[in-house]
C-alpha cells in the first residue's frame, strides 16, 4: 500500500456537501443536483440529494436500497475513500462497466476527492464537486 493509501485507510468517517452537474446530449441545459455524502468505515455510505428533489441512496454492509448499477458506483466511491487502489484490475473493470472514463482530482490537504468527472459510454458527462469536506 502506498502512503496515500495508508492515509486514506485511516479515515474513520467523511462528510461532504456536493454539487453534481450532469450534461445529457439530448438536453440543452445541464441537470444540477445538490446533496450531502456521509461515509463511515468500513462499509457505510449515505448519498443524499437535497435539490432539486430529495433522494437517498444508502449502503450499510451488505444491505442497500439501490439498484445493482448504482450500488457498484457507490461501492467504487467507498473503496476509494477507504484507500483501496482504484487503479487495480478489479476496480478498473468495475469502472469500465459504467463509464468511458473517470477522472478524480484529490485535495492535497484532506486526501479526499475534490472533483470527479465521469464520461459515460454514450458521451454524457457527470461532474461532482465536493465542498465542506470533513475527514476524521
């Protein structure tokens, strides 16, 4: 495990607000959603949209309230928070099932994701920007 992985593996919990902007080819205007992310090691994540509509995705160990595709995405996010090597073969295969490419910009101070840009197989893009990140 590299030093970044070691630092990230020490994360017990993470809280962050996010703004998600999705550009769909068939729509003129981007779709903007706002929400909050909560993570607790080793396997709890709550991804809560507060605007434009309330929606909660939650994983707690093996229990989940989301479909398998969303669950794969949330588990990839949890793995990166927990310090797993997102460049390993298994994580790359999971990413390639959902996206053409995924680019993550890390914050140098917190070592948490600051911005995630995902390009789907059909060319649609999703950008998630994290703010007010609290790492414990």
